[in-house]
């Protein structure tokens, strides 16, 4: 679609001035009624920035999450692969049917049972990190391997294949990948997971894919291709978001000495600190959108049927109305109404597991490396501005 001439709407996505803070434009936009923005493809969807408006949109069934709709906001310049996020981009009964088949794998009881395995992975990685020359890249040595190990163990994916799925996952969440690159990555992951699901049918193990195969595919409740799509969603989202959250979270603490001292002094702060880091960083920065299926009013904006809506999670999580001093990292606040994991029926199914990983990782990191510090000039850090999941390219660290 050609870009409109003299478009009165601001270009979106916005660029961060401070790599550890949301774009400053959000503050001004929150003070006014929802407005339109100009996307790279020339479309002009609505942008919601207030916490109340974003939560309302996330829970409103009149707003569709189906990214196959031509009006679904495309947050890159070229057409993207539609439907690759499985049930996360479905509505109503179709969404509920697939989500219901996985919900039992992410109960509090089952996630708690995974804690020893997560802790064992943390310990192995920190043992290996201690032997690395300094400065060491914490992202490469710890933040990325940990959620990769955990999701591999959960799904029954061989960890030896991590470089393959990590590479293709990065392509799928990149806003600069071409349509051809995204399609190639999707085909490669699907071919891999197609073979893996088939193998689980022949030789089941003690893992999620084997259990769902036995309980759902063999009974005819679920199609093979549907499980491949679900596995793709869990594999990509299960390591990308947590890895970037952990890397950025450690950096933010290293750049906020008072908060880091408080956390080192009082380990009871770790769990509320995880919630505050999730709120403050909001790593899923540009990928959440909807399409109005009927005329709907949100926050004073009259959104017509067929119009796209972008939901700005970082803006909502820094809303002055919802959070006191939102631009301050306060580890003692209760920010549990944040929307870092979404809200409503489409909220992240694996959020409990992500919290466990972040909790155990931070506690162990502070215990094993109490003098951890940044291993480079902060100005030399490279950030993933070109990804819908915000993060670092590397995090050099030192310790005594």
C-alpha cells in the first residue's frame, strides 16, 4: 500500500531515546484520546496507549486477534506470514478449543513440579559461566540457554537443535526480515516440528508433545498440523521472551545500583522485583494488535468495523493513572495489574513458567555472583530495536 501524502499521523513504531525506557511519544499520547498512527505499509490503525484502554481492548470480543484479516495492523513495511502464532491469533471457539488442550500443562501444580528441573539448568549454566574468560556474554552463556533448555525439556525438543530453532525464531520476530525470509523460517520450523510430532506418535516420551499427541491426536480431537502450529508458538515464544526479559532485567538492575543493593540485601524482594521488571521493561513492544469486527468505542475513540487497532504494552505499563511514578523502578510496588503477559482470554499461557525461570535465575545469579557488574561501556551495548521482542544483542559482564 502506498504511503499517504502529507499524512497527519505520527509514524509508528516509535524509536526509544533511552534504551531502557519506552519511547517518549507515549507519554504525550496517553494525555489525549486514542489517535491514529502511520505504519510502514501506509496503513493508519488506531493506537491505544492508556492502561485502561489496552486492557479493555484485550478483553473485548468485538476486537479480533485474527492476523489473517487484511486490516490486521502490519508493524513492518512488507506483508508478514499470517497465522504463525497459532491459537494466539484466533478468536472465540477456535481459540478456546486449542488453548483448552494445553492449559493442563501450565497449571500452578505442574509448573511448581518443574522448579527442580529449572534450578538444575540454572546451576549447570552458572557452573559453566564461572569457567568462562571475562568479560563473558551473559546473554549467550545464561539468559538465552536457560529458557531454551526449559522449553526443550517441556516440549521434548532435543536441546542439541537449539541453534536451529533460535536462528529461525529470531527471523520470525524481526521487523526487518523480508517476507521471503520469514516464510523460509516458518517452513523450516514447521518441517522440523512436523517430523518431531510424527516421532512422538511412534515413540512417545515424558513430554508435552507426547502427552498431547496421545490424548488429543490419537482420539481425533486434534489434527497433526494443529499440534505443529501449537508447538511452533510454544517453542518460539517460550524462549525468545524470557531470554530477552532476563538479559534486559539484569542490565536494568546493574544500571540501577540502589535497586540492586535492595535486592541483594532482601531476597524476599525477588518475586515482586520480577513483576516490576516485567512491567518496567515490557519486552513485547510492538506485536499486539486487533481488528474491530463491529463499531466500538474505546477511551473516547470511535473505532469503525474493519479498522485496525495497535495495543502498546510498554505505554500501558508506564501509565501514570495505573502506576505511581511509572518511570521509576520500584521493587517494592505491587504492579501485578501490568499487561506484560497480556490480559483476558489471550494472555500468555506460559506466564507461570516464565515467572519461575526469572525468579530462580535472579536468585541464583545474585547468590553465585554477588559482585556481578557490567563488562563494557554502556554506550557500547547493542539493542534489538528491529524485533517485536525487545532485547540485547549481547551483555558483557565481569565478576570477582
